[in-house]
């Protein structure tokens, strides 16, 4: 085959290029292989080819793909195999082996060295280089951070390869493999640590902070110390139990451990926050209503209801006053679940919350009633199963029903002998007999009840059953008969016999759940746990696993006094630490907190956690922390807690450290930004809370040593909001300074985009120590700021580099060593940015670059003029540049506040129209809102939503405009008959760009738009990373001034609704989004929908139409597409949409081109 004459099917041209280029090199090698087979190979030519290619190979970067590394490793392997077969190539082969680790990876290099050793043993008479290769493999395996089973298997493989050639060398490697394997530990370590964690949790929060911290540190240190030595087949270390135990002993230590393990990837924060919250509320550190919102850190795309209800269950609810304390948290949780739970799991979550509220007599709350309405809607969507189509029961089902009937009859007849015979003759699982035995127990005379208990002891349970029916039956019968003397006498002998016969099952030694604690809590268990449990354990000791023994130990410790528990914990931990030291291992750290003796208040602890998470590399996690803090501050019953939390958080913004381990990078600049984002929201909602903290905010605004433009602007906004609430909070002089701070003092005289100003900070020159991304970072981030001040991007680059090198003393080597570049924690695209967008996850370099740019901007605005646009009404380029780095400023709320639950429409709840392509008139009426539950008397004025399930995608859009009554029918007929691409529906009236066209339109065709078109772009700013906002953006149509003034409407909170003169809602905006933004592609088939609608009350609209002599022209479009995952033009269906227009008359009549119609369903169910 000639070089270049091949094709490779791929999904990108860059892959074609890589393939062709690499294949050329492989073809060249295999050409010489063919020559070697024919004994015509020329050694010098081969060596020249390989030496040239070695010089061309480039080392992989941290972000290089596995495919790139693998291609280079494969070429090196082929080249080494060819060199082994040609004489006189020892020098070049050694050079190639030396370069292997640099050009691939340590793991791939070890495989190459091992392969080359095998080849040399096969072809060379003097195998000295082969032993050197194996020594390289062994040395690298000892030095690399590998799991124990990986290390000893590598050493054992080297020993096996060398054994036929040098037994002594092989024995040495075999000894090393044994020593490496000895470093590994078995399941017993995990189980013993689980016992220690359980015992520590029982000690409670009564211990002094220092002692609790010491025990928590030992437990956590042992987990980290043993983690590298456990193989994948071993039991998992009890990380969650240790987190809970550490938090119970010392809440501060538990929080510090959770942050540490998240940074080290031992337990990620979404999982680790759950045991921390449960233990902290159990230890009465945080109230359940406060800690509930920390579950926001679990993420956006999960069912939070089980964890959240478990936290709220710790609140008392016996009295009406106690239940009243549940109203606020439960209502907020109900809204949270209804809005954010993934659609596939939402109905089950809603049922769980509704049942929990009903149990506590809180089913009348508005949020719970809304949940119940949604459940009624989803239940109505489920197709009813017809009894006519029910399948005939199988032979086995009929046989089972017959047996159950026999057992029931025998129980009613008190036939104890029949049950004894069935238990004797049946060889399968006998748990199905237990309900009948219970029935028998209640039917027999008291003198025969002991016989029933004996029958229960004979029942054989199935090993795979999760529950334990016999144990439940014993608990019920012993509880009912505990006063009978024969039963009490039976319990003395019967319960130990039952325990001894079923020990393995009770301790969970079969891999099923353990039931030992349930057994110990049976009625009439009057012995001590030790006397009851230990004799049977002693008899079966040799057959019990370490897990079973640790389960017994945990049960024995349940009722132990605190002094004995403490002694046991010290004994266990000291013994395990001594074993660790004997194996030449050590605890990885000696303390979790810098000052373990300090007493940290619950609000301060909450603030420390929020502060640390606000500096997380992932901006999505920072937003979760912001939402948690905001919800905490909104709790009216936690005013004192909230005030202390706010004070502590603002104090932390003056620092540059947190509770992360010192080895991990803390993004303190980012933490300051997000802490002030939280405070900025509080300035809108609770400005009174910020009046005492004006001094700290002024410090951030006026800090000349840290002129961070983003932080300054947030502080400036907050201070101005506080001043608007409390004018005396700032003196007139202070107010003037606040208003002028972070604002340019002057502008360039000459205006325009390409105006150049004198060079700023001429003494600062570029050092070129950092290699910034030229295409995106330099050309867009730096260029944008350069244009704002009329500077060059090279100057901005030099100033950014100065901050990173000279102000913060950071180096390019530190950025290159950043471990975020090298781990699989984040998808690669999240660590980079495109043009003006910022990164979702900040690597160290991107974090330093962004915040250095902010400091450069602050330095420039303090000393230099800005450039102004040359528009007729020039705008400030500074404010335009700064806006994209702030939260959305168009409304007092965050964008996530606009998003609500999915509407009660079938396609939004996984029930797609059937048949898919059919669009009856009813669907167009439903698009206007008719038949939708809870929306009687309302109409969709404008909106668009999309829905999807697997390969089916659809969208619905609605528009409307008021038309003169005389022209209504004419316009209706003309537009309905026109081709949909021949016009744009005039929702916002006719364009005023061509005034001569408007002059030619007859007066009776005048259109009155009820909505104004949104102006501006999508300026979400920092909120583009808020996963709670999802696809909600900043530009939506607004009500026209004419419609608002005519109806006497006033805007409500955040502009999400309008009120009529009576204070009733007249117009509502509805936004929802159930799509799984940012989730892995394996969830793309899950049903979801998103969209927005503007609702108007029909009576208000009809009154407006009657008063103005107009009719409403509505325009509804339905589109149904099919997009198979595997691309096929024949299967793909692209639907441009089918539209229907209708007129709404002032008297409420609807009319289409076919004549009058009645869109309102009689039952108003919206289902069908």
C-alpha cells in the first residue's frame, strides 16, 4: 500500500490528520520489518529513521488524551521490537528506552520495558539489557503511587519473566513482590474502623473539643493511611461513618474532614455533606431547619427528598406550636422538590413529601396542596389497566394460591400438626408460611402458644431475602404474649437457640443486611447482650468472618456506658496505629484543626463551611453554597443565628485561608467574590442586616493593595443599597467616595473603537514566564480590557503577569503542577473557556489569570481615563466591560428565582402526544392554556416551550396581538392561508424601520401589541454558572405600557407578575426547565421540557378588548421532530411546525377560519 492512499472514518478532520500522520510512521517501520524477514534490512537506514522520529515525538501534556499517549507508546513498542532484531542497535535501543517515560506515561513505559526484556531474552545471546529493563520496571513500580495489588503483580510478572534466565535475580523480585503484598491489608481493617466509628458516634457531643478532635483525627488518619493498601476486592473503608463520627465528636473536626476529603477525592462533597449534616443536627450543633439547606451542596440533579425529610424528622411535631415550626422549612422543601427533582423521579419524591406532611397534619399548606394537585394530574395521566386484558394466572401462581388457602384454613382450624408436617416436608424457603403462622398464633388457645413459637423457630429463611419475616413475627407475638409465664419461660431457652441456629444470618455473614440489633431488641430479651451473644459466637468462631465478628462487637457496644466506650475506642485506635507503625506506615496528618481547643460557635462553623466552598474550583459548587447561605438568612426563626453567620462570613472575607489542608490550593480571591455575591443578594432582601457591617464593605471597596474591580463593584453596590435603606449609614463624604470609587474619573477626548491612549504603567514590561492562551485568553479577555482603556493587549498581558509573579509570587511551574489538570474529576471542556466566556472550573492558572485581570482593571480605573464609544449617545465601556463579571443586575432577584415547577401539561410529564405526528385542534387550544389544571380563567398571551423524550422532540409556541375588530376576520384569513415563511407574526406590532410602509396601511388594520420586545442580549454574568437557573436568561417580552396603564397594573416581585388595582394577580410569568444541563450524555434520553409562558387573566383581557374595540389574534404553532441517536436521513423527521390562528372576541367567543369554536373543555382536566 502506498503512503497516503487510505481513508479513516472519523467524526473530525483533526482525527483524520492524526491517523494519516501516525500511520505513515507505522508503514515506514513495517516496511523495514518486511525487509528484515527477507534478510535485506539495512541497519543504518533503520536507525536513522527511528532516531529522526524520536526527535520529532513531543512529550504529552497534562491535558493530552489517552489516545495520543497510546499512539506514541505503540510506535515505540514497534520500533524497539525492530531494533532488537537488528544487530548493532544497542545504543539507540537504550536511548529509546530512556525516552519512554517522558514520551508516554509511567504505566506505558513499564509495559514497554517489560515487552523489550521479553524480546531481548528471545533474540539476543547476551541478555544484560533485558535485566536492566526489568530492574527499571521494578524500581518504577516501587516508587510510583500505585495500589498495592498493582505493585506486587508487576513485581511478580518481572520475576516470572526472569526466572528461566537467572533464578537468583527472579527470587529477589519474588521476595519484593511478597513484601509489597504484605503491605496490603484485608477486610478486617475496614470492619474494625467501622466498629470504631460506630462507637465514636455513640459517645455523642459531650466530649471536650480537644479530645473529640483527637479521636476524630485518629479515625480519619487511619482511613487515609490504609486506603492505598486496600484492593478493589476488599471491603470499602467506612468513610461516611467516619465523617459522621468525627462530626458527632467535634462538629468543627467533621466539617474540616469533609473539606479535606473532598479536596483529596476520598469522599466528594456531594456525598460527604450528607453524613456531616445528619451528625451535626443529631449533635444539636445546627437546627434541622438551618442545616437542611446545606444539602444544596449535594447537587442539582438528584432526588433530595429522602435526605431532607430525614433532617426535618428531627424536629418535634406533637403539638400545634411545634408543627407550626415546620411550616416554613417544609414549604420551601416542597417547592425545592417540585422544581429540581429530575422528572423521572419526581412523582415518587412528591408522594414521599406529601405523605410526610400528612403524617404531621400539614397537608393543608399551599405548597403541599400544589404537590397533591400535581400528583392527581400524573395519576390521571397513567393509563388504567383494563380487567378484560388481564392475563390468566400461571400454573405456579394457581399452585401458590392453593397452598395459601390451605394454610389459612389450617390456621383457622388451629391445626398445629399440619404446620409441623409442612415444615418437615418442605425443602425450599418457608418464609411464605410466616403470615399463616401468625394467624395460627392468634387462633390457638393460650396453652398452645409456645408450640407456635417453636414452629417459628423451625422456619428456614431464604438467604437472598432482604427482610427477616421470622424475626418480625417473633417481635409481634412476644410483644402480645409477654405477660404469660409459659412464654416468658420459653424465651429463656428459645431465643438463645434461635440466635445460635441463625447466627450467620443475623450478623449478615451471607452478604445480606444484618438483623442482630433487631434481635437484641425483641421483647423478653432479659439477658445482657454479652451473655446472650457471646456463647454462640465462641462455638462458631472459626466459621465467622471478620465482618460478622465486627457486627457482633458493634451490637455489644450499643448500650455500653460512655466510660467503657471511650476506653474501647482508645484501645482500638492505639492498637490499629501500632499495627500501622509496625508495617512502617504512618498517619498522613496529625490534626484536622489548627486550634483544636477553640470553641467554635455553630454560626461560625456554618460560615467556615460556606467560605471554604465559596473558593471551590467549580463555580457551580460556589453557586450551591450561595443558595444555601441565602436560604439560611431567609429563615425568620433563625435571626440571631443568621446575624452571627453573616458577621463571621464577612470577617472571613478579610482572610486568605480556610480549613482546607495546607497542601491544597484555596482560591481565596474567588471565595471573596462569591461571599460578596451572597451579601449583595442580602442587600436587596435584608438591608437592615448589613448596616453594622459597613466598615468591612468600605474596606473592600477602598483597598489599594488589592484593587480587585469585581470585588470593589460588589462592595460598592452593597453600600449603595444599604444607604438607600438607611441614609445615616454613610456620611455625605463617605457616600461621595463610595459613588466615585471603582468609577473612571475621566475619559479620552477622542472617541471611537480604535482610539489609542498613552501607555499605562510604562515601567511594567512583559517577562514571558506565563504562556497564556493566545486565541481566547489574550485575544478576548485581555483585548476586551485593553479596548476599554485604549491600551494594547500586550500591555494588559504584562500587567496581568506582574500581578501573578510579583504581587502573588506565583510561578508557571506551580500552574503546570496543578493536579486539576491531571485528574478525571472534571470533564476537560469545563477547565477551558471560549472567547469571552469564563471557565466553569478554574485551574490554578485560569484562576490566577482571571483575578489578576480584575486587579489590573482596578489599577487602571484608579489612574487612567477610559475610552468612550462614538455613538450619538455614548456609553461607558467600563460599565459594559464590568457587567459580565457581576450577577445579573436587571432585577432584584437571582435568575434562579424565576424558574418554577413544570406546568401540568402531559408532554411536560413524560406523556407525549400519540400518534406523534397527529395534531388535532384540541392541542392548539391546550397550547393557549385551556384545560390546564389551576389555570381556569387564564390565557397564554405569549410563550414557547420544548419537550423531549429519547428521539422525540417537540416544541410549542404562542403569540398574540390586538387587532381592530373590523379587520380581525380579514387578517385571520389572510395569515392562516399564507405560507408560514412569508411573514413574521407581528407580536410586537409592525416594524418602524420602514415608516413609509406604515403610512400605506389602512387605519382599520392598526395593530396594538400587548407586549414590548426584549431589548439587549443575554447578560447573565456570573449566573451563567448557576445550575439552579439552568436556561433562564435575561431577555423576555414585557407588558406594553398601554396595556399596563389601561388595566391599572403594578409590577410585583422581580417583575414576575402584575397586580390589578384590587391587589389580585392579573398577569404571571412562568418559567421552567427540567433539562439535565451539564450532565453526562448517558442521561440524554431522559424526558425533559423547558420553556416560558406569559399568562393573563381572561376577564382583564376581555375588559381591555371591549374598552378599546379590538379583538385578540392568537397564533399557535406545534412542531414534532424525530431525531434518532444514530444519524440516518431516512429516519430523521424535521417538522417546521404547523400553525393555527384564532380570534378572541370581547364577549369571550373564539373563532377560527372554520368558524366559531369552544376551546374550553367541559371537565377542565387537561388530560387526554
